[in-house]
């Protein structure tokens, strides 16, 4: 059964479209990632689905309730972790958790089993004011507070932004465990490398969904020849490649350049071409796409259309 | 310090009371390098950078940045480096041209030089059409490139960048890295701090700080081999966990 449903949702702020015709359905116990850069519309969509903002058009259902007509029911059943740290900075770790439990008419004790794995890491600091925690610890506390009333659905808006790599991995491990407890999770992130931790992802840019699928299928369906080119002269090589008639796109990609071509080619031909232009190339290899390659390709298509 | 070295520090240490934030770090950065300075939150990155850019004095240890002593010539360092923070140090209500003029003035450029700089930056970044618009009206990616250009308005040999591209659109981020490569291809050194490991892959060499110490320093490729990892993310996790 779908626990989060969006049907043709649109929203504008003073004529500037923030969301355009967004539709998707998230199943029970699914970990769904909404992946897109700052300004893509992720937070607006979260606020509409958590009943904090009205859409201009379209319908939505969360945990079986309509997002406008039955907003009070939804608020009892969802846990929401906003993008900005929203706990009480001057209350201690324990006071914050106790506060959120009380608001929802429950106690820490009653639902402790749900937060135990996360809260044990915070327990040594339970008397510390929340404002004095490290970034990773703040995120863990915010997650505990969003969970303490045993929600059916969890909305996490960029929980890993500004958090270091170690804490990010730990955070995703925790989400996996929560999902196994049957909680549906909608999580947003600007980091493409986190996509593979989700069951399905929706790529979003400029208020539009570019694609929805499992990360694996998205990668398999990428249908352009893709090569990684390693060279010390990245800037010069990019310029040379962009003049080649076989190039669809050439972009810096970490240590390499990722090149998509308009026709199937052998790697040695590409190497020859660059070397003929006077640049030393270490190697050229055909590679498998990542979610970021997919995103770049789809957003390029979106730009050419508009 | 050879003419090819732009940063050289030895046993640089900063203590706050009993707490050692930066613990005897030593390293060199060559001219024209893109150097990534990585570390988890709280590893001591910010404290180390403050010493490198002349905002904080080391407790012990020594070093030179752009030819000046970080203990004794902090003011000289500030004049001879560029700095760009993630918050874009631009004034939103000033126009594009006014921002360039303002920062040119701060760095003591002549009126003639400032005029020339405005012309060059507007042309290179293709911003002539928006020169008289307030910076607030620009898309994020343009602001970022303008902030980068403005940080180099006084033509420093080295630019420090504090988490330049977090949260940005992947295609905008790539345009930005192309600007960085372009600056490096002209011989300028770029010193980047970030805790996004995928960003580290763009650097010529990276150092990784853990608990105040530099625990690894090499090219991303060598580090991946050394730690038997497929990505810098994995290298970092093996070191910091």
C-alpha cells in the first residue's frame, strides 16, 4: 500500500514556479530518496506533504489521509526532520527528547526501543545543551525527536547536509534499520553518492522530477557510451574534447574526465585524438555510469528542451 | 623554501588551554597545485587555516605562506592571498561591478587598475549584461564564479577556498571546477577545504586531518591505492573511523 502519494502537485511563489506537476507514490517500508541540488524544490515538497504549506494544484495523501482535509491526522502520524536544525538549543539532549515525547502524548520509555540504537550514542552527553553538540550528534538527536512518537512515515529533509563523511555513513545505516521496522522514509539529499542507499530515487531539478526508478535500474538504463579519461591536463583536455565531433558531453568528474559520445567508439580512438592534439593522456577506459552521470545527462536534456 | 613552494609549515601547533586543536602538522604546497585540505568536523581544519591566512598565531611551530612568515608577517599574508568562503563574501545589494570595485579598493588597487579589473572579470565570466544588477539577482552558480574572481582581484599567487561548492547543482559545480582548473593552469595555487570526499577527487593532492594531525597526504589516486579503496570516501572512512 502506498503511504505517501503525490498527484500533480504544483506550487509557485509569486509567479516563480517552485514545483511543477509532481507525482509519485511511496510504498510501505520503502526508503525513497529525493535527490537534487539546492533550489530544486525539495523542501517545498516536504512542507506540502507534511501539511505545513498549501499546494496551488494537485492532491496528496500521507498514511491514508488527505494532506489538506485531514491534516490533523497526518501530523500525529508523521515524523518530520526539517532541513534547518530545529530543536531547542538551550534544552539538554534529554530535555529535548522528553519535550517531543510529551507533545505527542507519549513518553521516552514507551517508545524507547525505536530510538535505542541511536540514543545510546547520545546518552553520554544527555545533560549537554543541544546547541553544544557536534553536527553529527545534532542530526542523531533530531532523528530521535522525529521518531519518539512512533510515526508511520518519516520525512527527513537533507539530514546529512553539512555532516562529515563518517557521520553520514552512520546516519544511512540507521535509516536502513528503521526501514526494516516497516517505517516508510522519504529523505532528500543533494549528494548523488547517497542515492545507492535508497530503494528508489526521484531525481529533481528546477521543480521537476527528471526520473523515478531504483538507482540500479537508472544506471543500467543509461544508454550513452561513457568513458573516463585520466590526464594531468584536465582543463586543456576538456577544451580539446569539446571540439571533437564525437563528443556529446565532456565534464570534469573527480580525478577523471567523463566523456559521453554520440556514437559507439573504442577507447583507443579517443586517446589517439587527444594525443594528436598534443596532450599526454594516462588512460581512457569505458566505465559504468553513476547516478550523477544520469542526473547530468537528464538535466542537460531538460535545459535543451526549455 | 624553494621558489616553487608557496606554503611550507613545520610542526605547526595550536593549543587552547589543555586542548591541542592542531598537533604539529608539517607539509608543503607547490605553486600551481590544487591542494585539498580535508578532515571531519572538529578535526582542526578551521584552526589550521586560520593560522595559514594570518588570523591566528601558532602556539609553536613555524611556516611561510606566499613568502611571508605566519608568526611575524600576518598582515603581509592577508594582503597577498585570496580568500573565498562558502558564504560568498559578496554584498548582495551592491551590483556586480560595485562588488568588484569595492574589493579592488579594499586591496588597495589604483582606480585605473580597478577599471581594468572590472572590464576583464565581466568579459571573462560573460557578465556584461548583468554588470549593473544587484548580486542578489544572480543565479547561485554565477555568484559563486563572481566570488571566486573577486577573491583574486588583487592577483594573489594563492587562493584559499572554504567549502566552495556544497549543495550546488552538479553541472554548476563542474563549471566551477573548470574555473579552478583554469586558474591553476595559469600557475595560481588553490587551497581548498571541504568535507565532501567526492570533491577531494578533483584535487592534485589532498591531506586528511584526524584529531589535529595530518594522517595522510598524497594524490587521490595514490591514497586510494595505499588504503586499498575505490573512492576517497572509503579512504576517509578507513582513516577517521
